[in-house]
């Protein structure tokens, strides 16, 4: 899991503050939380400004790495009267399930679904699983007397 690091602006602190341990860098944790109030200095200005509606934090949106399919898709997964769990590939971080033939009831938290307890998905619905945790804890059963079929595809990251 990636660790978030902070790095203080060395010009933002006096020599006394630096001597007291400010103005350094390290992992964000309980001893070194992210700052409660963010400030910034506009180019050409000499006063620090707060982040607010009229002065938002300047950002640039950059495209991330593409989402890629992971080997190990489960096509034609049979969902019957007993609880079905997914066989999650090691590199999978997200998944999509296309409900192909009949209604199912599912949970994402490891709770066993029943025909009336959980979330219902009908034929042609797509279920989005947005984390490794949801993939590992997904459970489903058929909703009525007819077994369902679903297709599962796994991905390296969440869509979007």
C-alpha cells in the first residue's frame, strides 16, 4: 500500500521553528497529520493566502494509468440456491459482474444473502465492485426458483 509523505516548505518556517522539528519531511501518520488549513503563495505576491471558495487550491488534472483487465475472468458463473463467492485473481482491485439470465441477491460485506435480504440485481444489470475488499466479500444467491448466470471481469483499478 502506498504511503503518503509530507514535505514542508523550508522557507515557510523560521530558524526557531526548524530547530523545533518543523520544516522537515516524513510519512503522514498520527504524529505527523496532514495540515488542517492549507495556504499558498501566488506567483508575484508576498502574502500567503488561505484556500477558500474565491481562492481554490490550484491543481492540474493529469490522466492516470489506464484500467486493464486481469486474467481470470469468470464467464458463465452459475448462481443458485447456495451462496456463491468469487475466485479473485491476485492482481484484481475491482470488478464488474454482468447478470445474464435471472435475478440474484448479493452482498458486498461478507454477509450471507437470502432471497429477501441483500441487494437485488436483475438480468442485464451490471454490479460494480470497487475495491479488493468488495471482491473478496461478494456473495450471491438466486432470487427466486431459477438459477442465474453471470459474467465477471476483473480489473487493475476502479473505472473513472
